C-alpha cells in the first residue's frame, strides 16, 4: 500500500466516480481502477459498489476513508517538517465575476501544488493583476490567452414553468416571457442583439451581476435566464433547455501580458494551470 493509492482511493470516495477522480488526479481511469483493485485485494474487502452513475462506498470503504484521510494528513504534515520554508511570492489573479464559483473552486484546487510558493491574491476584474481568468473576447490587445474550458449557454427555468414541457426552446418562445438579465455578462449584448434581430421582446423583471444570483432568481420563480451550462450543474429546482437559433459559446481561459512572463509567480502559475473538463 502506498500514498498514491490512498490519494486515488480518497479521490474516488469524494467524487463518487472513477472518471471524475481520474480527471482530478490527472491520471488515466485504468490506473485508478487498478489501484483500487490492489487495495481491495490487500485489505480483502470490497471498498466500492460500482453502478452506472459511478460508485458508492461500502461500510468498509467508509471506515477505510476515515483512516486514509488521517494517514494522508499525517504524511503531509511530516513531509512539511523537512521542507525548506521560503517567503511566498505574491501573485495577483483577477477573475471575471460572471464565472460560476464551482468552476473557480475546481481551477484553484488544481493550483494547490503552488500554494506553498505563492501568496495568491484574488482581485476584481479591472484591478491590477499578474493574470486574469476571463472569456476570450475580453482579452486585452497584446495579451496571451490559454484556454481552460469551453461552455455553451442554456435557458434556465424554474420547475413548473410552462416552457419546461418543451424539449427545446425557440427564440419565439421567449417573447413576453419574464426574463432575468445578466447585466454584466460579456454575452449580454449578443443575446440582446439576437432577440432584437428576431423581434423578440421578453419581459425583463430582474437584473443579476453574476451566475449565482441569476440562478437564485430562477429558483425563486422570478423568471428565466440565459446562463452558462456549468452554472446549473447539481442545482435543485432548476430545469435547463437548449435554445434553438441561439448559438453562443464562451471560451474561458488565462490571459496575461507576455512582458510579465519573467515573473517567478506567473511562471509557476503557467507551469501548473491545467484545462478543466466540464
């Protein structure tokens, strides 16, 4: 039994999915599966029940998880005792406010390996920063852009809304519908342009400056909203539908000025940032 096997096991336990764990650990699924099989053979117990939607921990798996977490914590603590402590290098990272918080959490968790070397400071989008997490169309002239993920847009509706009875939505269906506008979203002008072009006039009843507030308004039954698909995952009381005729795609990534690429903190960021799978 080795530390890597314990980390794989804990990742599967927490993600409830071997495929999700493989993305989180940046290893192939067969490696995760083989590691789990070796653990089960060594312990002579079954740790997970496999099913279509992922895995569910057995009682033995739950007990083993508690022990594994403790062991991993103690290993990391011991490892830290012998590390040479250095003063962290400041790194300012600006994040577009319309990015869903769950995506930011995934992104920052992938940067955990540099947390000992940099003092990360999250700032507003227009604040002074070493790099920015933005959609590609907000990239400044001369900046380089590293794509991290792509996401499409869908219509978010509250349960019980008449449009939930349809498998897909057309632009005509939005005419007169109570609508939540995402006023700071970079594609808001594109949505408005689409609607004007097709002479569709929804009834704007609220404005939200980020995804969480827009989804909260939808969940409360205030109206419907056009939002990135990632902002709806695992949200209760929200139904999504594709909108025929409204083809919008947001490419989100890291934007930075190449003249600042000599910065040690920025170099660490560029070496460790990885695309997300959504």
